[in-house]
């Protein structure tokens, strides 16, 4: 045992003068009496207690001495293990959805908060702590501080999220410890996330015990183009920890959670179950719910939602000498991605330059010529060249293999300064870029697809389709439901950036691309008359399937619980009270 | 504090003396009737003549009628001896003032009635305060002697004092004992001794409220005011109640001892003025048989 404030032990030297003062204080008052012989008779029956009476003052003194010693020891802050008192603590509280699990009437998050409060209360005066919360990302709640009141107040305001835990956030912490060198990172968690074993730099304190749970971990609904009457395909994946095949009803509802469309009796097996794939006729577009009808301590994963969208084909006009573009648009018409139109097109596919006779705000321009608002100086053709993809993850090219194709009729031109070069040639000429000028947006393909037989390759329709969807903000990969905590795809984010977003809790906030979908339920994005409805749900296997019992705490010994100093002070208080009773008995009788 | 020689105090004594004269109904001469027969002027009884009797006492008229010699007996009139035995031990601290006042008042009445008065102080031994005195001219010396008397001794040895008192071959008379009667010796034995010596006895118990009720609590060191003996005790409500009961028992014992022996007994709380106590004694009797 060591003392963190050994200077306080000097106060023990006051014990002797205090004892002397005490003995003077308890010296009995002298009273003269004429009736001592009668007092003798009164007390002659109580000789048995005489020894205790004689020792009572000394017993009281002993109690007070112990109480005083306890107070001094409390001030000296005893410590029962070796500790670097200058080491900072980063207290991270898992605020993911699984921490909402109820155990013995309290959520795991409440337990984590209680534990964190105990750790904070045991901080040494010189010791600093950082309070952080992690779910989809790591949030630093407070800076390094030794002010316990400030830390506890911040802790009190922490709330759990309904998002899954993102272990990458902790990995970031493990990799970037420089912002708090020499610190200890303590994660208070239920362990419902993957990759815990890899977080060597983070000490984990496990809270709660694994409980049986079942939930929906995957849900999707899409409109099928089968030609049947409004047929929709549904995909549901469930997971369970119940050891036996437990029977449960899976309910599908539309519009509102009360509007039940279908009920499936399920037999859940332990682990991730085989997905349910089914088709429903006359499935109306809009909000859909999948509900696992089972009362559990963790109920967030029992209800999930999704949006069934009606495809909205992009109205496309063509201004080109060849019919290949018209053939492609017609090919996309069946999947309701594009359709040809002559009036008010959303997008124009053209060759050479921006057509003057068709008004639109979005253009796809092949084989640029002369000058345009989207380039300058086209007119010096280059030799055929291979493409160098500048942004392989870009929506436009991530499903294409452009580096194998050879492009012809490449013009030497200069794109506007704000252009995004997706692909270029080896000598630096822009091959494919996205640009915007005067409120108009365009994809410029600086080559002739009809030359070199590029139009015959499979990449050409993919490229054209991706360009149309990207320009119109109608990404084909927009899922029926997003996982809580995720961000919207770039194309959607760009389209609705600065617009407003109606949250599941009916609040309207300004939308920015960095807004995470933290609440489960239905969202609506609105901007310039455009509306996009989408859903978010937990759909997290680690949250539904709690960790195995083998998952152990990895935290080194840490002062928590009731502080030793507090126990010592409480002991002192009890002893003083006891002595006070004895003293009162002696002085008042 | 009223001194015994203050005019006001003496005026009070005068009033008490008048009251005593009225109550007791005596004359100013020492004319207290005693049981003895003697040569007074008041006829008392007849008795048979015996050889040696005074011829002058033979009632010849009776002899003429009955031819039997009888002699007349007359009541003997003599002065009364009053002995004031006042407790002057240290235990009377706080109570000796009243004891002096009571003794002064009774002494005043006695001297005013031309009785013979002797005052003794009691403690661990007997100490004379006033030698046998007679007549009103001894009033002031008596009061001065009581005023100047100091508490003395290391204990109240009642038995020893009575023995010393009787060893002085006193004539039998009225013994008035003024004390708190918190004595360690055998009280009953002493009273019996006085009675055996044909004294009339009257006990006047002086006490204060602190003697009866214990208001001490907690750890205290009790020191005997007479012997200086100390004892550390813890007094709680139970102990205080036991002490009060012990005092009550003790006082009952003293009262019972007097009652059994036909001895007059009165109590004198220090909180009550002395004249009221004397008036009460005179009105309710018991002082003079």
C-alpha cells in the first residue's frame, strides 16, 4: 500500500496533544456532597461494571484516535496498487444501440455511466481524464480535465445512441494516441462489436452478462420488374441466441406499423438464420415494416423499416448524329432508369457541343468540339490513348474497366477550374470529367465512342447509365434501408446538400453530407421541390448476437467503486458518533 | 442576609415570643408544671402519712372525720431546662443559616420565658456555644454566640456527641435537636440514650432541595464535604432516581424513629422562612408536652 498524498501523514503528530486535550476535557467535574454515604449505597450494586467504567474514557480516547487516524489516512489517499498518478485516463463509453439492453431494471449504458462516475470520483487531484463516447464514431465529450464536477456533469448529459458500434472509431484511437501521450484508454462496453481482440491499446471493461436475444439483421424490399401486378421482392435475415428452435411471428406491415400485411411463423435457430426471400403482389410503394413479435430486454432490433421506391426514369433528350445513344436509352427504359422525351428533358446526351435548341440543366457531352462553357480550346485531336483512372472509387467508373480500352479523337482542351477529373490520358489530357458552370452540370467525355469500337464494349452503357444516375442524383444502389449511423451516398448527399431533412422524430433539420442517420425510422430529404424518402434501421449482427461469455474485461486494475478515502471518512464518522453516544452517556447520563 | 442580632430579626423573635406565650399559656415566672411534687402553692393530691413526713402537711380536717392521717401534696413549680443541640458539622453547609435562625428563635422564646437555656454545637464532638443561661439579659449573648459559631469537625458523630452531652450530668429537660440528620452513626441508639436520661426530645430536620433531588448527570467526582472522601461515579436518570429514593428512605427512617419513641419531629426546608417554621411548630404542638 502506498500513499498518494503522504504529506498528510504529518497530521498524525497532532494525535498526542489532541489526546491530552481530550483527557482534560473528559475529566469529571467535582461536586461536594453531604450524602456520600447514600451515594455509596446507590452504587454498591454496580461493582460489576466498574472495570468497564474505568476503561471507558480510554475506550473513548481509542475510538477518537482511530477516527482521527482514519481521517488523516483519507487525506493521505491510500492506494493498494502501483499507479502512475500522472497518467491520464481516456474514459470511453460505448453508446451503441446494444447498450440500451435492460438488465435488472437498468440499461447497460446506465451501468457504464455509474462505473465511469466511480472512476472519475477516484481520480487523484493531479490526474486528468478525458471523457469520450463511441458508437458510429468517437466523440470526445470533454477535454483532459481533473475537475471531477465538470467530468461528472458531462457524463450526466451523455445519452446512448441507436446506432451500431463502429470498431474502426476505436482503431483510430488506438493508432492516434499521440493526442494524449502516456494515457490509458478505458472502454466501458458490453462487447457487442467485432474486432475487440484487435484493440490492444484499449483496455476494456465488460458490463452486463450475455442475454438471450433475437432480432432482424437484414431487410430489403425492391420493386420487381417481372411484369406481374406490382410485385415486390422482400429479403429478411434474422439472428438469434436462443439455444432451441424458438417459434416467433414475423410481421410485415405497410404504411403504419399497425397495418399488418402478412404474418409468417418462424422457427429461429441459434446464430444467423437462413434468409427469408419472398415476393408480394400488389405491394404498394412507401414505408414498410418488419417486426419480430417477441418481448425482449433488447427490443431495438425487433423492428426494422424500409422504403419501397417506384423507379422514376430520367427524362432524356438526345442531340447526336448517331442512333447508338437512342438505342441505349431505350434499353434502359425497361428498367425504368431512362426514357426518351422531346419536352423538358432532365438531361441531354449530345455530341460536339451544348445544343442550343434543347434547354436542360444537365448534359452528357461526347466528342467535344470548339469552345464551350464546359471547356476551352478543343480542336487539336490527340493520338489514341489508354485511360488513366484518377478516381477509381468514383460512382461513374467504379464498375468499369477503362484502363483496358483505347480512346480515339481525344481533343486537347482545358476544363473549368472546378472540374472533377475522373479519368485522363497518360499525357495529362482530361478524358472524363464532371464540371458545372452557370448552374448547369455536365459530364464531358473527351473521346468519340464510335471510334475504336468502344461503343461495342460493355463498359459503354454502364458508363452512360452511371453518368445519368449520378447527374440526376438517382443512384441505382440507393438501398431500401440504411444502417443507423451511416451517411447517405455521395450522389444523394450532393443533390440534397443544403436542403432540409425530416427526421423520424418529426424534427426538421438542415441537411449536410456529414449528417449521420442516427435515429431508426423514416427520413425525408427535401430540396427545390425534390423529395427523397428513405429509412434507417439498426440491422447489426454484433448488436443482435451478444458476445460469447469468453469475452473478458482486459482492463488493468483501476480504482473504482467507493473510494477508500470515502470509506475511511465514513468509518471516522461512525466512530465519532459512537464516541459521542458514550460521551453523552457519561456527561448527560 | 439577615443577621441574628439585627433589630428586624429580633423583632420577629419578639413576635414569635408573644405567639408562644399565647399558645403555651404560661406566666412570665418560671411556673412550668412538672410531674414532680414539691412545695408549691397549688394543691395536687393526698397521700398517706409516713414516718418522717412534715407534720405541717397533715390535713387535720380529714383526720377529724376519718381518723386517718393523710398529708396534702402540692405541685412543684420549677424552671425548665432547654437544651438546643444544633448541628454545626460541615454537612450543614448551606443549611446552617436556617439552623442558626431556628435555634435563635427557640432560644429567644426560652429565655423570654425565664427558662434555663443551654446551646451546644454538634459535629464529630460536642462543643458548647452557650453555657446554661437564664433571664432575658442573656438574649443578646445567646444570639451573638449562635452568630459567631463556625462549622467544625470532620464528621457528624451523633452518638459521640450525645454521650458527651450526657456526661456533663445535665438535669433532664427539653432537648431540641436541629440537624439534617444525615448522620452515619446510630441515630436510634442516641435518641434512646437521651430518652433514658428522662429528656423530652424534639427533632427539627433542616434540609435543602438539593439534598432530596439529584440534578447531577454524567461523570462526576463526588467529594464528601466533611471527610473529603472522593468517588467517581456516572449518574444517569436511573442512578438519580435511586438516590432520591435512598434519601426518602433515610428521612422516613428518621421520622419513623422519632414517631416510635414519641419524639416530636418537624421538617424545616431552607426555602421556607424560619418564622413560618416556628409558627407551625408552636401551632401544631409537639415541642412542649
